[in-house]
C-alpha cells in the first residue's frame, strides 16, 4: 500500500481530488467507484471546481456507489442516492443514467445485489474506487467478520455504525439497520483504490489496516492484498502508526522517482 500522510483534512481532500482529476484527464470514460460520508465531501467539491474550470468532464463517466441503506427510496433525504445528487451529481456534467447506487428500495434486494455486480462487470470494471473507513475498520458497509472475498450483498449494520450514523437521522425518523453494499472482493477488483481517513478517531482503524494482520475483524486490512491501493491520511489518523516516519520517507522517495519519469 502507498501511505500518504498529510497535515490536515483539507490537504487530504485536495490530494484525493487530484488523483481523480488525473484519472479523468487520462481516461475520459472512466468507471468511478464512489463513496458517501463526511470524508469525501471536500473531495467532491474539488471535482466540482475542476469541472466548472473545464479541467475535466464527466460526460462519458460511469459511476457505481459503494452502498445504500436498505428500505430507503432514492428521494429520501437520508439515502445515499440523495446524498450523491446533492453533493456531486447535480453540480457536474454527468449523465445521471450512468450513475449507479444500490437500489435500497428494490422489491427483491438479493436479486438486486446480483444485478449490481453484473452492471459493474458490463461496464468493464471499476477503474478507481474511493473509500472512507469506519472506526471499526469497515469499508463500504462491510462490517467486521465480512468475508474478504465477498460480493455485493445485504449486510446488517453493527451497533457502532448505527450509533455513528445516528447523527444524520432525527429522533423520530426511521434509521435502517440493514444495507446493500459492494463486497470486499468487489472492492479489490477495482484497478486502483483510494482510501481517505482523517481525525484521531480513525487512528486505530488505520493502524489495524496498515500494520495489523490481514483479518476479517478489520475489513480494510484486505487492502494489503491490492496491488495499487493508496491511503491518504492526515497526521491525526496516522498518529498511532509505529513506522510513521518511514512511510513519509517512502512517499518522498516515490515523489522523486515520479518526477523523473516521462
């Protein structure tokens, strides 16, 4: 894994946005894997600004989101489809028919999960997948104990994840306890993976992901198996890494090498 340690969340978002901008400049019809949550919002702002400045276009882009709450329609303010429309899709030149979010309101969610995998395959696979990470190491809604080669499926959310997400729901509002999520195997199939993490509350998860053993107890540790995974984290999220200075040294040397390449 490539470990990039930056000063704060603003630098993390800018670095992550630059990765996606370069991807789109290299391949205009890229297939993007996208994520929700608070961490990607600033990155999406960077993509909107790049689109407004004509640095990139999303006209030929296809996107697939990681997950969705089971039981929520796409028009529900707490659904991830609604989130993506508000935070990104409504502000760029993308064809919404080419944006895909797991259908949380599907009559048969099990069949819909199989269909989601088929759509990803038909699109040629995901070129670059954006991830956040939960305090318990979950990626997407792949909670601890998830199979490391799992595919898109229905998952029960842990109490910790439900508590973390409760701030987005009113006290009198229904909060789903089930979700539809890409599996860890689906995520690992992406040609490149970019994980963003900021804040001291993610430090334990980052430690387990980078320096811990490969284990289902920390789903993000599966990224150790990926040949092109980039972890972009701030100093607070990196605070518990034992080899922090070594990772910084490696990244500095990588940047020197890349600067010499044509």
